[in-house]
């Protein structure tokens, strides 16, 4: 697949008509770099409902980031990537037009208690799987010589379409290029690294983005999904107040268990939760080599979903799993085994001596 896709120009008059002169800003669509507006395109565009992203002129490096996003999104085609319709750059307008996500963003659902209550555990698993599919496509679905590193994975950039199908969006900071170059190229120090609460500490220090940086951010998202809390939220009531991920690290063994979203607590099967938890913890590992690929993430999320629906399908204990770690902790050392055997032998000797003494006593009484 070519690194450059079809860039379909939408005339200024069509944009103005579709947005009613940029009158209908989408709630939550106001950012530092752009505004997003609701639009109804004309017959030439199949009367599509769309979201018009208008970059703000004068913001530092905005032109560069507009061009970068246009170059990336125009070549992406996947059911879990937000659909790109066209663009307009007449009079330096810097406008991108996307399909409209009828259910808004995942962030909207996590932050609004009335919306979060409808996010069942089953729906949350579906959203996570969809998002993982989208990221896996970016990392390994664009041919052997190309990949995209998103660099800004967070619930604001997970849009929800019809039937709550999740779609990756927010490609302003994304890097696209050959696989052998992306993973060893430092980013300029002036470049925005993304939301600090989702930022891979290794990437923050090295300034070299990799696919594992996206995996880390996705791990933070997984923890948000099961707790119903945002990464920036402060956890209180369990010791010193800390932000979500810092608190999870400080309470590694059972921290996540304590703060599962009460809306779904009674819905989750324990084995499904354990699979999900192990995966989330691996994703946020401070050793990038311990983090899974997005393909592995996708497979394990499907396994958690399968367990939730059908129950465990195998008694096999895999290395790195919760059960494996439990068995490792319970596994006795050789020193303990030897001591136990010696105790058993001594007990056997003492028992035989007691039997001999009892037999001798009985003989004497006869």
C-alpha cells in the first residue's frame, strides 16, 4: 500500500453550507489546536453526516501538524479507524472532514455517570477489542515496510460509532514511515509528546516513540475502562492520594481489585477479570520488552471476552499469567522439600519404634 492515499478536496462553499457557517460546534470538540463542527454534506457527498475539524491558525506548528494528519489519515482504511472524507486548504483554512461518530467519544462516556452506567462489562470489552484492532492495523497492517505510531492514545481519541463500534481518531501527532526508521528516531524536543497521563515514561525520557509507547498508553486506557476512572483522577481512601496509575503501581497485587467500577463489579467473571488485569499490567510495564504487541493485546482481550461468555476453555497455565505467578509463589524450595522428607523419615522411624514398644509390651502381658 502506498504511504500516500487519495486526498479528496471539498470546496469552501460546501464546507460553509454543511456547517451553517461553522455554527454547530460539537460538544467537547474544542481543543487547543482545532475546533470540531457538526456538518451535513450535500448530494455530491451522499448527504453524509460529518465532523469538520478546523485547525486554528496561528498556533505553533499547526500547519505542519495539519499536513501531517492529512498525509496519515488519507491512506488509512479500516473499520476501526475513523473514516476520512476529504479536506479543504483554500485560503490556508486547514480543514479535515471525517465521518461523524454518533455516540461521540469514549471520554464522554467515562466522564458522564449517566452514560457510564450503560457501559456494561461486555460493551467495554467490545470497545477495547475494537480499539486494539485499530491500533494493530496501524502497527502491522500497512504492509511490511510501513507503520504508523499514533502517539496520542487516550479516551478522547476513541470515537464510538453506530452500535458503539470504536474507531481510532486524533492523528495530529502520529508518525508514519518505514518500520526500520520509526523505532529509532528521536522526536524534536519542541514537539508535543501528548497527554502526560498516558505518556510512556520510557518514551518521555528517550524521546524515541515506538509501537510499545502506544501499548503503554493503551494499558492506561484498559485500567480506565475497568475502574471507570480517568488517568488524571486522584485515588483517595486507600492511603496517600495518588493519580490512578501511580496508585495502581503502589498497590500492585490487589489495587485494581479494590477500585473496579461499581457499575460492572457484579457483571465480571473472576477469570475474565484476571485475564484483563494481567494484560493491563503488562501493557504498563516499565520494561518495554515485557509489553505485548497490539496483536497479542487483541488476542488476550478476545480471550477475556470468551471467558466472560463461555467460561475458561483450558486448564493450561501459561507463563506470566496470574495462576502461574500464584503457583510460582507456592512452589517449595529444594531446601524445604529436603527438610520435609527428613521430617517424614524421622516420623516414620519414631512410629515404627512406638509400634515395636507396644508389641513388646503386649507380649509381656501374655
